[in-house]
C-alpha cells in the first residue's frame, strides 16, 4: 500500500510540468504584436522617447485612442451592414 501511494505521488509530480504548459487561450502572434505596436505608434505612443516618468500615462492614452478607433470602426461597420443588407419581409 505504501509503495502504491509513493508511486502515485511520483507520477503526479512528473505530470505537473506537462500540465503547466497547457494553455487554454493562445497568445498574440508576432504579426499581431507588431500590428498592435504600429497602431499604438500611430496613436502617438513613442516608446523610445526616453520619458520614463510619463510612460504609463502615455501608453494608456495611446491604448484609449486605439480603443476609440476600434469602437468607431465597429459602429461604422455595423451601420454599413445594416444599410447594405436587403430589407426583410415582415408579415
């Protein structure tokens, strides 16, 4: 019985590294990461400016600007889809 418990614990500890690499969601690809950096740069964020005192504020402002652009783009897309879709018969 003691041997069975020891073996079970040993197998459990050996399986832990395998489980630690399992991820439920995939991270960003390099292309997505690059696109995000480009969009932040277009929004005014310059990481090489050297002004570390305002780094978090500058990054948050650029992220907010990108979020507003994304919301406007989504709203425009939604209105275009609604405008271009054929009318439905109501009866």
